[in-house]
């Protein structure tokens, strides 16, 4: 047991220096990792979560440490392990237009592959009564293909305060929407690749979850 503990400490001593270097050189690559300032290592394997564009950095750690690290890139385990997307592929069944709501982009929607963006969209209330959108400060969304299947989401941590946006009858309200390109389809890789896709916006109205009609989305390199 003593030998195992010493080996664990030695591996942690080396890994934490690599984590410090990565956090200094490319801080946005690391989404979750053990505290490098701690002298007491966690139990192996050490869990590290990378942004979906940082698979090359994850590959370097995997090659160096193997089973000592438990890696995740975007929404998926790294490398090549079984991926169970679960609710990430599921969209609400109720279309927003059935409640008299539509979503209009303020500008052309564009985001870099593996990254996220927060453009503003205009939610229009075509009904005769006021609607209140329940959010955590921004609307959620999903990237879908031509068939409407979900291919990308934002899977990072978010604050969860309740922020309501009122949309008066016959009026529109500008609301930020979180757009993420973490792939949830293994054949596409860890990030939704560049190209023409679609974005659907999720609306929570009076505790009923709905989904907008698809909007054009460009994913850039």
C-alpha cells in the first residue's frame, strides 16, 4: 500500500506540472481538472475535461499517462470509448409556433468549430397574451443537421439563476442564446465540423419546453 501511495504521489507531481503549463499556455482548453496547487493527489485515475477543440492536447496527455488519467473532450470520453449521449440528443416535442412564438436571428448566426458563442435573437409573440421565457440568463440551443437530428450542444458548466424575459402580446424581445458546438455524434468527431448547419432554440414558457423552427447556422474553422 505504501508503494502504491508513493507511485500515486509521483505521478501526480508530474501531472500537476503539465496541468499548470496547459492552464498558462491555453487556459480555455481546460474545463475541469484537479487543483494543481494541491500536494495531496486524488485517487487515480485523475479526471480532466477538455474543450472539444483541444483533442490534440488530450491526446498528448493520454499518450504520456495512459490509464492514470480519465479524459473527456467536449461531450465525449477520450479516446474511442463508448459514448452514451442520453438527453443530449433529445429535443422538446412541442413546437414554439404552437404557442404563438417564433425566433428570429438579429444577424447571421456563426460560430467557430469547437467553440461557443452567445448571439442575440428576437423572440416574437404572435399570440394575444403575454408570455414569460424562463432562462438562466440566456436561452439554450442545439445544432441540428438537415434532417433535424441533434449533432451539437453546449456541455460546459453554467450558472443556474432564474431570469425571466417577458414577451408582450404582438411584440418581440431580444434575448441572448448560448450556441455550442460540442459534438454529440461520434462519427463527426469531438466538435461539429465546419459547414452549413441549423440551430434550434429551446424556449421554456410557463414550464412548458418548446423548440423553435431551425435557423441557418454557419460553423467556421
